C-alpha cells in the first residue's frame, strides 16, 4: 500500500456495511420488535413503519476493544 492509498483510506472513514450484513441486522431488529410489541406480528406494514421510525445513535468507543456501538432509540409509543 503506498502513501496515497493510506491517506485516501483514512479520509474515506469507515468501510460501507455489506448488504448481507445490513439485511441480517434489519431482520434481527424486526424480530426484536415483534417480541417487544406482539401487535406488530400480524401487521407487516406497521412493523416496517416501526422499523423505519427507529433512530440509531452511534456511541464511539463503547464496544469491545473501543469499537463503535449503535443505540436504538424508540420515537415514542409504537402500534
């Protein structure tokens, strides 16, 4: 790796999340929403709306080894 590639990689920031990882994370969050709010199990549109209304707040250095964590915040009452 030459110096220009090193500088460019540092300026670009975090690498993008792989689409498969993104899909698995979305599925996991939706499954957790179904457990927390049983009324969303039978309503796919409400489940998607609930998922879209979540906010992810990055917590720098809070994970194992100082990695970034994301905290999910609910906008209010769902359902």
